[in-house]
């Protein structure tokens, strides 16, 4: 089961009951907005111990519609690339 934002906020609130829920939600939203803003500007975002987000350009190309076989021009676009930190990799793969 995937964890959603509301569930994650509930877990944080249970761990830190001294903070107001609305303050935790504002703080969480600020972090997410800053990550989005930095990626939009083309900057790299690094959270030590967790991972690195960066954008990569995908060149424009001629692709094919698999249903009809028709050739379609696909414009250039940016993709987000995530590389997990070694700490996170070890935690996921070694902790049982």
C-alpha cells in the first residue's frame, strides 16, 4: 500500500505531538513547493541521506502511436531523475 500525504502527516503528528497539525502541514507544503520550484528552475535538489532530484531534457523525436501506427512529433520535455543516497539504499536492501 502506498503512503499518501495525509497519512504521512498523521504519522509525523503522532511522533511530534507538540506541534499543531496545521503548522506541520504548512511546513510540509513549503518543503514540497521549494523542491518543485528548484526543479522547475533546473536546479538540483539534494537531501543528504535520502537522495538527489534533478531534471534531464528529453530531446524532441518522432514517436509512433501504438494503436494506429501513425507517426507523431513529440516535443522536447524535461523529466525528473531521482538517485537515492547510499544510506537509503542500504536501509531498503539490508534491514529486514
